[in-house]
């Protein structure tokens, strides 16, 4: 309940007009204002009752809500986003998590086939901190077309960051086309960051290889 300060009835201590000892005569302004104060006090008393009822209602609502607030908060899963060193086991975990098939060659390197193209996931550096996704186009071209393919690779490299595209000439004179996405993760990477690098290596290389397929359609895929 609120606190109300009861005011002294209006009037002057020195009696004011019509009084020499400070006492008011019947019918004076002091008595009339006293009656008004009484009426105001009565009205304030009613207001105070209403305020008390409102306070009790609020207290009751808080009391009803209290049991719900006593429940333990829901458990929130905590995801570790701190970077960690990269190793081959983490690469394999990412492949398995995404449903990709893979192999491990005799040198311990992890690889696999995507859309018929060979990819390797290689780690370099003193602490295996450099991650490289290397792709190889699934077709060879003759040495006579080397200049054409080099021009395509140079145009790609000039316009795009990933992947780096280049060629190699084999001993038999055939030309192979490769792509690389290489990232230095000296300070480690969390699972999402490592996954972004690996996915980037696969997806951007596939786009480049598709452009080669468009430039040099496979004659075996067309009807005679």
C-alpha cells in the first residue's frame, strides 16, 4: 500500500483575517478548506484500497509464474569453434561425414574420384599445415593442342582466384591438365573452415574441368 502524507489543514498560524489568536471563526475559510481536505483524504483512501488490490493481483501473478521459473534452463549444445591442427584423419572424417568414397595410396595420401576425375587431398609443410586439393582432368590431350589448353588455363587464372589451372606433358607426349587449391593453415582450422577449403578445391576444379569438356567434347560420348 502506498504512503500518503496527511497535510496540515490550510490556514495561517497568525490567524489570518478575522482572527487575532490564530483560531478560526465558524464558517471561516480555514474550516471550509479543512472539510475539503477531509473529502480529498476519503477519496485518497479509496484510491489506496484500489492500489492495494492491484498490488495483491500482481503478487498473485508472480506467485503463479514462480513454479515455471523454477525449472532448470534447457541444455544448449556447445560447439567447439577453436582452430586445431590439420591432419589426414580430419580430412578422412570430412569425407565420411559428407558420404564421399576415398582411398589411401601406398604413400599414405588420401584421394578419390569425383565425376570421373581424380582428386588428392595433400598435406605439406613441417607440421602438415599446408592443405592442397589437387585435381586431374580425366582426359589427356595431344601435344599439338598444348598451346590452346595453356591459353585456356591462363585465361582462367587471370580471371579467378581458385583453382590454379596448369598442364604437364607426359613422357609419351600426351598432356594432362591439373587444378590446385592450396591454403596455408599454419594456425589451424576448425571443422567448418577445413571443410570450406576441401569443398572449394572440389567444386571450383569441377567447374574448370566442365569448361574443358565444353571446349573439347569427348568424341566417344557423341553418336557416330
